[in-house]
């Protein structure tokens, strides 16, 4: 654990540099990895080398515009042919039961209490296997 000082607000924070961070630095072509996190009302990025040494600290501006992914809605469209019940696990069945061509992945994620990222992977798997006809993208 090392103490770092934010160049913007001068507040000191403790940062854990573990083996995973060092491995990411070793895997990087530059030999440096970055850890970024929200800090007070701004961002803080700490650059770490393959030896676990801090090579720099930045305060990039927070994005003022919403990211494109947050501007899109993904709507899973079920396949017209029903799936074989033996080929699906419980979460896949629950997901397909809520796919009506109107609900978005975020809505289904909330209804099933499944993290959005995990549900996107599940939807892609079902699409690949032919249980979804498509995943439509619409602007909010």
C-alpha cells in the first residue's frame, strides 16, 4: 500500500498495488498501467510501472457528455421458434420469458436483479445459439 497525493486537491489517498496491477503493467507494451478512480469531484489516474513504482498522477477532466453506450437502448428480439428446454439454464429461461421485443436489456436486468454486463453476455450467447432473433439498438 502506498500513499499518493492528488495534484489537484492535495488530498492524500492510500493505493494498493498488488500482483494483478504489476502483471497488467508487464503485459502492457509501454510497461506501465493506469488505475483510475473518482476522487472528490474529479478523476484521478495513477500510472504504475512493472516494479510497482508510481510513474505519474493525472487529473483528466470528467467527461461532460454522456457516453454513447448510455444513449443507446438494447432491445432483445426473441426468436419465433421456442428453445429446447433442456438447453437452457434458469437465468436463460427467466431472461427469455421477459423478452417481448419491447423491454430493454436494462429493464430486464433490473427485473431479474442480474448485473447489466452479465445480462449482455447472456443475451449475446442466446443470440449466437439462435434463441434471440436480434438485439435492436435504439437511441434513447
